C-alpha cells in the first residue's frame, strides 16, 4: 500500500463497469483509495481529475500502483497480466473466464511469484 495509506488503483479498460468502479472510488465506497491510472486502447476525453490515462503500457506500469483491476475482457488478461504481476502490482481479474486457460494461469502464477504480487 502507498505510504500515505491510500490504496493506489489502476484500471485496465474504461467501459461501463470500469466507470462504475471509478465512481465508487471517487465516492469513497472503496475505502481509502485513489484512482491513479487507467490503461485504455484509445485516448480518453473524460479522464477523472488527478488520474493519468494512457494507451502506453510502460507509462501505466510506471505509476506507483498497489492493485490493477482488469475490466477489459479476457484478451486484456492475456495481454497485460504477466507484465502487471511482474511489476509487483496485485492483479484483480474480473474476466475470470481467462483463467480457464491452463497455460495462461501458469504464466500468471509464475509472474506473480517473480514479482511478489497476488492474483
């Protein structure tokens, strides 16, 4: 967790579900949390104040995040999961169908072990 006590949250995706999560964080429904970064496929016109939004994975992962929440589908789990976990950020996967892929699950577990992170 960040030194100031607020959980620094990153989102992958910014569709309907992610916007609801962002709203809940802003309203304090997630406890002491801050939406620090959003990784998207296309530039956003409506980024929440104080939040970095990017299409660049390296820029996203360079943010001091405690947890990354995947809200972009199974493909996003396969595309970004290993990189997220190797940085040491915990990875909350909503598209759990991706975990039915045994090879992907093994890769995610290995990445979590290397990064000291949790799935």
